[in-house]
C-alpha cells in the first residue's frame, strides 16, 4: 500500500473511531448529567467511589483488546481461535475479580447495602470487555465502521435504560443495571456482525493460548492497575480524608474531562495497525519517528482549543451538566480541563510502546508516576479536600508527560516536534492569557471567538508549505474519488 492510500486508510479509520467516540462522549455527558442530578452530590460521591473500585480491579479487561488486535492483524486466519480464547479468559476471571472488589469495599468500610451495586457493575464491565474482544476483529480487519455501529447501539440503549430508571425512580442500583443491560446488548450485536465477517469464536479451554494472553497482558495488566490507581487517587484520598460531598464535586467534572480522552485514543487506535506493520520485520525508524511526531503535534493542536473553551465556559458547562448543587465544581473543572494538554499527547506514545514490547518499561514508568502523584495528593487533599485534589491532579498530569517524554525520546527522535511545536504552544499561551486577563471586562461570547482566532493565526504559521500542499492534495484526491463514485 502506497503512502497516499495508507494516509487515506488512517484518515478513514480515524473518522470512524472519532464518530464512535463522539457518540460515546455525548452519551456519557448526558448520562453523567442524568445520574448526578438524580442521585445528588453525596450519593453521586458514593456512586463514583464504586465505579473507581471496579475500574481499579479489572485491568485485564481493559488491555486484552490491544493484544488481540495485534495478533489478529498479523494473521487474520486465526481470528476465531484468538477471539474464542479471549472470551473464555474473561469469563473465567470475572468471579475472582468480583470477590476482590468486595474485599476492597470492606477495606474502606463501605456499607454492605452498596455491595449489590458493585456486583452489578462488575458484570456490566465484564460484558463491555466481552464486547471489546469481538470489536478487536473489526479493528484488526480495518472495518472500524462496525465498531462505530456497535458503539452507537450500546450508547443509545444505555441512555434509554437510564432515562427509564430515573423517570420511574427505580433507585441507586438501577443506574448500574442499565449499564449492564446495554453492554449485554452491544455484545450480542458484535457477535452477530462478527459472524457476518466469517469469524465464529472457537470457545474451548485452551490453557496454552490463555497462558499466552496472560503472559502478554501481564505487565500491561499490572500497568493498567497503576494507571487506574493514578486516575482514581483523588477519590481514594478523598474517601480517607474528606467526605462523599468532596468526592461528588471532584468526580463530577473529572468524569466529563476524562471522557475527552476518547479523541486522542481514537487517533492512536487508528495508528495501531500501521505502527505494527512498520515495526514488523525490519524496523522503519524514520517513518515511525515522522508518524509519532506528526501525531503528537496534531493532538496538541486539537487539545488547546478544547481546553480553552472548557476554561472559559466552565460556569455554564457545570450548570448545564450537573445543576446548581454542583457549583463548587467550577474551579475544579477549570483546573482539570487544562490538564488535557498534557494527557492527550501520552495517548500517542502508548500504542508504540506496546508494539515494541515495552510493557515492562511502561509499568515502571507508571509506577513512578503513582508514587510521585501520591506524594502530591496526600498533603493537598488532607488540608484542602476536593480543591487540593484538583491541584494535585493538574500537577500529576505535568509529571505524567515529563516522565513519558524523557523515556520516549530515547526511542523516537522528537526534534521535529520541538522545532514545529513552539508556535502552537505560543499561540495557546497567548489565547489563554487573553481569556484570563480580560475576563470580566467583556462578554465571554466575544472573548472566546477572539482568543480562538488568535490561536489559529499561530497554527496556520506552524505548517510548512510542503505540509499544506500534501494535505490539499489528499483532500482533493478524496473529493475526486467521492465524485467518481
């Protein structure tokens, strides 16, 4: 496949991933708003703690898809056996992970009345994991449109079920049951589509294959535990030193900001098969370097205006999503949305390190991150509650990027990123300064468009003539192809 066709394939898959994740983001925003308004600040704090507990103990569910995509992309003929082994493995490990979750709740002295909610949520995540095993076929076959279809069906079902639970006031546990049923529907749809592609899972107790999955996922799974601990450190420290109210006003904006990560993740997933082909056999370093630096630059260009809009419209966004009861979340939201400028870039590094079999290095990098972040959270949360947690989260994001940049620079030449990225950073800094210092003197609806226009003036200057000509050529060719069809 020549370079132009490869670019078009990446672009097409990215658009499908972007569409899928956009649907999920919109659905998540609506669901968070419904659940938060329905439960109130304190119960939403309990709800968030239960969610954090589940996502901390279920790391294998989150990382198995990456291994499956890699292996199926190499040999599509083994897809049925690979998918069957993945489904069997998840079915076997779900019960012991449920017991682990119960023990964790007992450690934090959570009331036993909330144990059924935890069990329901574990099964909800298990069905989501089974669904991800099936959609790994779509990604590896570069049929991402089917993954988008499944995502839309799952999201729509969850919204309808949550709306029913809220309308009929079915109680706390119903919010978790809605997610479980919607993920079950998504899993069934994925099985049907996969069968149409000629892949029927070979379900059997193949301990050799499952051992291979566990071995390949070992450091990734342990690493995912560290990542989840990092992501939920604020909740765990707030549970220890503060109240459920603090967890509520901290986690409400955090859940919104975390959903934004699906955009860089969509881009990185589309890059995954391409990077796998560039690193299989002879390692094509120059092409990998160019792809990674360009991807980081584009991600940064997209992240800055998103954080700018979030920072400027924080009051309005919190009021729309959560209502007046969550007004204390506004300054926390502003601090968190600034952090996406750091975390978005890391999403590009992750697939490369996995493809290069650097799972062990990822684990030690993230373990260092957790230790340093805990050192930040402990004093700030103990003395400032939710506000201290938001400051610690922002500082941790900075540390996160510094750690990864330091390591990745030994594998990838990032000089092109540094040379071409300074105009983007300068434009973002000018736009944020304009919003910050002029706030209160003029309407936000005047300030924000001016700040964005100022930023994009810098962005246009950051592209070289060759890059502009290449992008115009790709768009023109795509337009002609569409017209011919």
